[in-house]
């Protein structure tokens, strides 16, 4: 190869890399991890911020994270605890031994039970700050990525109704994470002035018959509905009544028990299910 051809080749390579960098498409990825009968959702924001919402019922969480993250990545910027039921937090105990966690976001509900105090003691031992959020509070996690606290009850006897509900907006796409909310709080949200519309919905309470009311779904208007659920569970989740209501809302339904970990990606215009 002549010197002239070498120079041209180098110039073309630099031009290609420059154009790739300049026109790089940023994406927001959401991984609904297949942790059985529980919730664990990993959010990878466009500029690198990583948020884990809940931790599932056991250490399967670590395996699932290892499947969607590079082996050298052991940092979670924010852990969100929707509420203090075992199927949402048990996996976090071992996560705190393996991953560097920046902050924990949760409601001000502080149950006087054994599991809660074990988790609290571990967070204190690791010097991880806990931020108690309030309904209506908003977070600008990154440029173009904002989250609204839709609900953050703290004194309901049913822990499910204390679920931290978050709505994420990324340009023209949106995501609603509902924890284990029931129709009691759904009805309250329907009557509020909050904009609940979301393209991608994490179906509340694993598809329980006591969640996903027609009125709530009408206000959310989801295009895609994800149910995190374990095979042959003892709760009859997802319940046929809930599935019927979801179908009537015209959203496309996806279950982790059928598909495994569900990985969605948005470049700001539409959610796409990744292979």
C-alpha cells in the first residue's frame, strides 16, 4: 500500500469515528429481570446512570444482573425500594455485599419488622444514604430523563399500598413503575390531576386481581404491559380477571415467566423490545 493510500485510509477511519461519535443515538434501556415471583427492574439511562428498582426474593438477582451487565460493572447509582415485602427486597441484602450503591430512594414508611431492620442495619453499615421521597416530588436524573413520584404512601396497613410509584419521561416516551399497588390507591390516582399516561407499564402486584382497574388503565393508556411473575406461584398471578382488563385496554402483554428477562429500549420516540 502506498503512502498516499495509507493517509487516505487513516483519514477515512477518523472521519467514520468522528461521525459515529457526533451522531451517536442515546438510548434508555429497561430490563425487567426474571427473578421469579418478585420484582427487580434495572434502568440504564442514556448517559450512564444506573437505577435498580427492587431486588426480587433471593440471590437470583445477582445472576440476572450478571446477564445484562458487563462482568466488571459493579456500581448501582440508585436503588429504589418500592415497599418492604420480601419478594421485593431480599435480593438486595447480598447485592449490598457485591455492588457499590450510591443512594437508596424509598418512601417514609418504616415498618417495625425483622426484615426491614436487617436491611436498614446493612445500609447504615455501608454508609449508604437513604432518601425519603414524597408524592409530587420530581428528579432530573439526567438530561432529558425526569422522574415524578406519583405515589408515596407511608401509613397504609397494607404494605402494597405504600408502594413507591414512579413515572419516568424520556423525550417522547414514558414508563410507569407501580410496585404492588392495589385498586384502592389506583382509584385515588385516577381522581388526581396527575398525568399518568405511559407507553410502558409495569403492571401492579404481579397481575393481581386486586390491581389494574379499568379506570386506571384508561388513564395510563399503556401500549406495552409487563408482568413480573414466577411460574406456578401460590397467588394465582397473573389472575385471569387482571389479564382480561389488560387485554381490554389494548396493551400488548408480556410476562417474565414466559419470556424471561424482558429488555426494552427507547431512543426517545418509541419503546422497542430487544432480542
